[in-house]
C-alpha cells in the first residue's frame, strides 16, 4: 500500500498504474490529506488496505490523520533519580 501526493503521481503515473495492476492500492493525497484511492478494477469494491480505510474514515470525519510522517526511530530518555511514579505519588499526598 502506497501513499502518494498529486505531483508525484503526475510525474510517475505509469509506475503507480503498474503497481496497481499488480494488486496494490494507492492512496492519493493533496497537501498531506487523502483524497482518493486507486485500486485494481478486479477488486473495485470497499478499500482493503488499512491506509485506504483510514483515509475513507478521515473523509467522513470519524478520525483525524496525523500531519507529516511519523519519526523513524524514537530515542529512549534515561532519567536519573527517583522513579517518576514515586514522585507523582508523593506529590498527591
């Protein structure tokens, strides 16, 4: 499942149509918001991929999709001192 902006779709339409022929769904976005789904004609029914279903739910206003791309790797932060849970419990007393 791929997500592609309008400009990239325009510049590589043949490539995305080839991927669609192989069975892949393509979600088309405009300024980061999903606006359409290209899917193989033999499967033209309800969207099957998670991204396509989320895009459809966003259009209906059921969910809000995050802006931008998620970070690739989240760094863990090491905290010194007492555990945070203990600090919170002490603060509640």
